[in-house]
């Protein structure tokens, strides 16, 4: 079933074309207020609803740095830096290295 466009608003359509859906939705609201026919109001309300749906941001993705941590660990191992308590970075013979 094809949808027949009952009402045209050049500005709202341009805003939609540019991806400015929030601004287009507010423009369709202005057009909705000017409609005299119930069918026209219904069509504009549907069009405005589509703009609002398109304007919604996708859900935020949880950050996962596990891959980065594994890659860093593998690099440290290859470089010979993977030692307990960071002892690869400590100077020999200092207080912290003395056995207890």
C-alpha cells in the first residue's frame, strides 16, 4: 500500500533530508497546528512521529577494555616485562627489593 502525501512542507522535508530530525519534528508540529482536515492532521502526526523515532540515540554501549588489557599483557610478556609486583621497573639493591 502506497502512502499518499497529503501535506507538503518544504522546510520540514529539507530538515529531514539533512538528518535534523528533532528540528523537523518541531516544524511538523507547526504544520500540524495549521491543518484544517482531520486526515491531514493524522498524516502529519505520523510523519512527526517518524522524525521523533529517528532522532532517538542508539543505546549506549558498555565499555569493554578486556581486549586492550590482554594485548598489553601479551606485549609485556614478549618484552620480558611481565614480572610480579612491577619488579622489572625497580632498581636492583634498593629498599623495596630486600628480602624479608
